[in-house]
């Protein structure tokens, strides 16, 4: 029996086995028949492998198995040509490898996909379960555009994590309390002639660690959409970009820190400015804004006012004396500025009058770590009855504020922070 006939026979066995598996009244006899078909399929697959080895051919599926068994070993390809034009074309090959019955198309898809596996040096899961890497440039594009789209994440300090690491440790200066004149536990002195030098103290450093956590997206695509690869790629990337950006921003603002980013509102770093004594409910007045700026300690060039959309009507008529503190700028910053710092409306801030409705923030004081691109896996079985294919995307990241508490200055009774909020009113 020649190679083509063997492949056609294998496809027929798999098709019959799949039809049995889909029966609603699947019984013992069906199970026996199913096991027989799968046993025949395995024998035919072994014969295909033997024929290909005798003919000196390389089976792409065998290459996938070898690549999957390689563990951490990697194969470098210099100046690798682009395999797919877009993510949609790659998804079609993933679908062909896992669910296709046309053995020629399946082998061609596996051969194209193998180039990515070789370049990535990663491993693949069992083909029947899905588990395929997204080509590196497209994976990086999904992760990068998600971060760039995020209102908060695009402003954070980004720390990439290397291939052999699962966390990031850094030493933070223990200089948050400066009331004794020391910075980081160190003090300097003047020395008189012939006087002995006093010890300047020991530098105090805190080790802070941040472990990577999985952030995933599960996208269902109709098989009708899969026939139009460019449209499906654009749809998938748009949905992923928007949702990954939304989830990251949500966690950066109010994440619990347990298996996800530690949000600033759940950390000890932000400080809260008291409302005015006779201030009306659900208002923001100029005195609030002035006092919030007085408590801010960060890079003022990075700072901005992050507010709930409900707060916007409070600003245009705001004045100190007869001087307006609001500046309209319909081109550079369409929502205007307070004391020359831009106003950025976000849906994560609380509604007008609640704590967190307006936040003066320097997000460069927030650390976001990330590793690699996006891992993708596919399954046709999840949504079989609705003729949909599920694509799962996983990216690894985590985040927390760079420091764990506000600054106590040398003089003055008020603490300072790069994140300042206004008390509930």
C-alpha cells in the first residue's frame, strides 16, 4: 500500500471514530467499535512512519514530536523568512493540524508550523488537545499593543523577564521615612581638624519580589469567519488587545495582589486628602486640587489627573480667586488640564463623590513585569454544536507599586506619595 493510500485510509478511520464519538446514545458496542478504529488508526500511522523513513522523507508530525520532547533545548534560525502573513493564516494551520482530515493539507500545515517551533525552541502539546505557539512577531505584537492601549499599563515601568526566570526581585531603598535626616539609613557629617569620624550608618535596602502570573483570553471564532483569515485575524487581535488592556488596567488600579497585580488602591502607597469642611456632597473644588498637589511626590512631568467621566463637569469653571486653574486644549489634550497637568477620564475611577473618583498619579512608580509573548492553543470540541472554534491566549505578567508606603519628609506633618486621592464626599 503506497503512502497516499495509507493516509487516505487513516483519514477514513479517524472520520468514522469521530462520528461514533459524537453519538448522543453512545453505548458499550460503540465504545468497542471506537477502540477498534483508534487501534487501526495507530497501526496505520506506524506504517506511514515506516514508509516515510524507508523513502527518506521527514514527517512534519514526527518533527513536532521531537521538538516537543526537546524541553528547554532550542534551535536557532537566523534570518528566518516570515511564515504567515497574519495571525489568521496561522490559526487556519493550527485548525488543520488538529481537526483536518485532508492528510496532504495537514502535513503541509504541520511543515509550515514546524518552522515556528524550530525558531521558538518551545514545545507543543498533544495535537489532539491543541497547544500551539503563536509565531513570535505576532505574539509580541498582541502583548505590546495590549500594553500600549492600556491607560495605566502604557505609563508603567516595564521590566521584561528572561527565559530562565519566573519572578523578578529588586532592592528598594528603605528611605520612606526621612524625618531623622537620614536617607536610606545613611547620614553624613562635617569633620573638624583632628576629630574622629563618626559612622554614617548602614544602608537599608528592602528586597521586593514579584512573581509572574498567567493572564488568559478565550476567544470563540465561528468556522465561517475562519474561512476569511485576514478578517478573523483582525477581529481576534482587536478583541484581545482591548480585553487584555482592560484587565491589566483594572488590576493595576484595584487588583488584590493574590494571583494578579496588586492595585494601588489595595496597597499602602496612596495617600488621601481630606475634603473641605463645608464642601457639598458630590463635588470637587479648587481647594481639593491644590491640596492634592501639595501631597504629591513623584515625577511631575509624568503626572496626570485620572478621573471618572462623571467628574468632568466639575473642572471648567474651577478657579483660585479669579484665576482659572482649568486649561482647555482641544488638540493636545481634549479633556483639558488642571494646573497644566492633563485630565484623563477612565472608567476604573469611582463615580463622583466616592474615594478614588479623582487620582493624581505618576504611573512610572508602578512596576509591571512580563515574560515572552502570547501562547496560543486551539480546540474545536468546546463549541462543536454551534460550529465555533475556541482559541486560548495566555500571557505572563504581574505588577505592584515600586514602594510599599508613602514618604515621611524631614519637616512637615504630611506624608507624600506618587498616588494621591481625595476623601469621599
